[in-house]
C-alpha cells in the first residue's frame, strides 16, 4: 500500500473511531501520532494522479501532492500549485512587492510599489524614484528635480500651498480649499470652492437665490410667478401676418411688395425701376457666334486652335498652332534598367524602401530604412510592428478598468500611449509607464498573458505587475 494513501485513510479511520467513542487517548496526542503508522487503510478507489490520497475530482491540486489541501488565499487552488512564491510569504511573485523578502502584510509606506521589507536602501515617500536623502522635494513627486532658482529646494515645493492643490497660496483664489482648476464662475477673484455667493451672470444676486442664474436680471422680475425670471422665459411668438394678402410670406403686403412672388422683406431695388432686385430678369446669354463652334468655346472652328476641346483663351505655349489644351502630354520617363518592385524609379538594390514608392528616399533617422517604411504600426498603438510584443492592442482599452481605476493601478483610459492611474487629486502618479515600456501591450493584454484575477480587471494593473511584465518583455 502506498504510504501516503495509508496515512490519509488511517487519519480518517482514527477520526471516525474517536467521534464514535470507540477510542480514548486520554489527551496523549503522541500516542495517536505513533499509532498512525501502524494503521492499514483500504486502497484508493478513485483516480488520484498525485498519489496524495485525495481523489482528483475534489483535489485542489490534482497534479501536486498536497494531502493537507491548504488553500491560503481561498481561491480554490491549493497553495502547492497556486503560483511561484520564492520567499514563501504566500504572495505570488508577480504580485509581491518584495518577491525575495517574506512580507505577507505587503506594507508599502511610501506607496512606490516596493514593500517596506526591501525598500530600506532607498525610501521614497513621494514615489518619484528619487531617494528621500537626495530628493530636493521629498514629499512632492518631482522626478526631474527642477530647481529654477538653484536654492536646493525643488520648484514643486518652493511655494506655500496650505490646501495642497499644487497652486501657490499667493496665486490661489481659494488658498484653504483645494481647487486645482481655479474655477471662478462670477470672475470676482474668489474661487467657486470657497465663494459663498457665486454669481455666474454678474447681476449681484447669488446663483442659489437667482431665478435666472445664467442671464443678468437684478430686478428678479417674474410676472407669471412661476419661479423663472421673465428674462429666461421663452421668447414671445412671432408677430402675426399683416392684415392683407401676402403671397410670398415676406410680411410685405402684395399691394406694396415690389416682388410679389419671391420673398424680399428688404425690398431692395438697386436700379429704382419699381421691381425688386430678386425679381429682375437675368441678362440673356451671349448669342452664339455666326459660325460653326463644335466645342462651344465661342471661338469659330475656322479660327480655333483646338476645335474639339473648349479653350476660349486659345493659349499656345510652343506657338506650333495647336492649342495647349490639345497638346498631348509628354510620355512617361522610361523605367530604370533594373528591378524596381515599387515603381518609384529607384533600383531595388539602391532603394531604402523596396516595397513602398519613395522616389525622394528620405531617411530622417539615417538608419538605412526609408521614412515611408520605417515604422509600420497596424494596430496604431504608437509601437512599430517590428517591436510590438502585442500586435492587436486597442487604445483606449475596452475592458480595463471594469469598475474604477485605483491609485497605483494602471490602464490606458484615453487615446495616448501613456498609462493612466487613479492617483490622488493634486498629486502626480508615483510611476510613469508607456506602451514603449510594455512593448505595445495594454493592461488587459498583460492580465490575459499572466492569467491574473478579476481585481486587476476591475481596477487596473498594479505597479508590481507592470514592473514584472516590463522586466520579462525587455530581457
């Protein structure tokens, strides 16, 4: 009998005996343990590929021996086959913010995606990839360390900003209320966020009390008492038609209308003949020439230097008696005495873009490949197909985030190649990732490739997932 099967059934047998009151060990656990090796269990009567005494149809790791069926994360997949975990903290390496250091709590005080357990060499509380001890603004993300006045204090934290909305207090129209956009609907210099009386139409009546907040009405007239100011009510109906016949409907009585059948409310009459301009007859067309004129260009055929094609100007640049309009175009240049697949008159052996016509042979980056064929990007993800690891990327993504984009989670939510993150209002993203970093792969493609869970689909890819993917595709 297989020892592992024997152990499994022996344990079950002992348990059944104890529950039935048939055995009493008097609290001596060591006697129970010693007895297990001497028990004989019936053979396994179901498929058990890993021989751990658990039938395959209920084994949470049918190919990896795990008689204890431990499932730390409760996902239905036993720890023995769940994911790689080199530090043994029950966090999968690709999601572990310290994959080589045991840290099951995943604490990350500075929010930079690197766990505290392995971040002591370079703490970075603002997440701008600059260590605190050399960061000229350690509490404000400023990866480029701009310091315009050279005083050792970064521009990002140079000015006082009581409400932390990244607008300096002297310039902030609400210095104690975060309002990054500095909205001021009534242009009174006091931001809407702290303006107790916003007045969008400038009629000195607060919008909250204004019965017509978009149109100035300091008198607040409301003739019909419906709570909507008179100036906001619908426009009055058009004036009634005149009490007379008005065939063309231009509000001018026919008896006074200088153009009865065609609307002309302005009654313009440039020549003063009593007939409106819109009713004046058009001048007759010019009479045909008193001769044959096949092409109708008003030049008699006998004098026409291009009888069958209209050319009233009779231009004849080469003075050969045949009008330019009738001259045959020059023949095309002869083909080059060599193979020229794209027909751009540049021999293939010298052509820097053999399959796409480019007679100018422009090569902006001097890499030997013509600009016309230097970067083909079929999925339009800003990554040339030759470098694209995911050839069918959709920007913006269709399925991620399914719920909302969290802070320190990333996805392509607009039309550019830079990954967006939820972030905190007024604070920059802790990391910056682009499609160039991920070799043209979106978050949803990374999730599919790594077989990640619903949490990533709902809220975007984590920093550790992004870093793991980038390290793999750029090896």
